[in-house]
């Protein structure tokens, strides 16, 4: 499922969202001239390799530098290709402006990085000895989606559902779209665990980021900025209203 737009208007300019998107684009274009070998080295140093921290002897033998903690932040700004970058930035654009609306730019930036760190922690717990780097903003963006899930469950998300080669566009309540997305991450993560093999997608980072966003949202939300937030019974009928 690909979100195309939502129906919650932005009240204020999402300056923090603009900044985060620009930083991601800047990092991507700076790395673009690198050849595949150089890109792999970059991802191993500035991305997060769980075994680098769970097995220090292995990390030393492999020649990793000692300042690995920097990668806990830099991994959020690296992407493995145009599709990876594009989908992440588009999802951020769809959901983050309304979350920033209720937090303000400074709180939102702190919230975003906290979600990214929580997502990384979840990935680490389930992939302690993985030797492949995890990169991308998707864990932090999952936290934004978790906050949106609680703030705007009554919103509508115009969604593209590709059925083989036929694009099917449908309007879904945000609670349905985001709920299905979250369950998809859980089921995919469990399937991967059952297969006893690591994959290219950090499912548990997504799930962990989403849960972190739900838990942290009340801490960072400002009630005086909650213009279109869910208001309980008053908004209940809007959930499935066309």
C-alpha cells in the first residue's frame, strides 16, 4: 500500500520536516558519486552493523573505527537507492507535517531522533549478530506514523494498492491504513525469524519505531496546537464516513 495524500491540513509551515528531507537528500547526493565498494564501506562505517557492538573483538578484527556511536544518528540519513529514499521521504511528507503541527519544530526533531533510536534498538535486539548494516530513515518515520495513528485515526488516506499491474486507488481511514501497515511489519518480522535468515528490510526497526512514536507522542504533544486531533466520540462517525 502506498499513501498518496491525507485530508488533514497543515496549520503551520513544517520547517523541521523540510530540514529533515533536505538533510536526507543532501546525504544521498553526496554519496551518489561513490562506486559500489565505496558505498559499502560508507554504510558499514556510518550505518549500524549490530555485530560491531555485540562482538567488539570481531569489530576490531574487521577494522571498524572506534567512534561507532556516531552511526546511531548517521544511519537515519543514508539510503540504499532512489526507491528507498523516495518512498521514505514521501511517507515522511504525507504524515510528518501534521505531527509537527502538534509538537512544534524543536520538539518534533527531538521526537524524530528518539523514534529513530528506538527503532534501532528494536532491530538490534532481534539481530544481535548481524553483519550487514542497517540504513535509512524508515524507523524514525515509523515513529511519526505511530504518533499520527493516535492523533488522527479519523483522517482519510488516499491509498494506491497495486494489484499485479492494475493500480487500485481507495480512500482508507488512517486507523485502517496504519494499523494494516503495522501488522504487516510484525508478521513480516515473525516470518523472517521463522525462516532463520536476515533480510534486506528491517521489519523490527519499523515496528519498534511505530510503538515508540505511540508512546512518546503524549510527551511531545502540545495541547494548544492540536487543531485537528482526534476528539473521541465527536469524531467517531468520521472514521468510516465517505
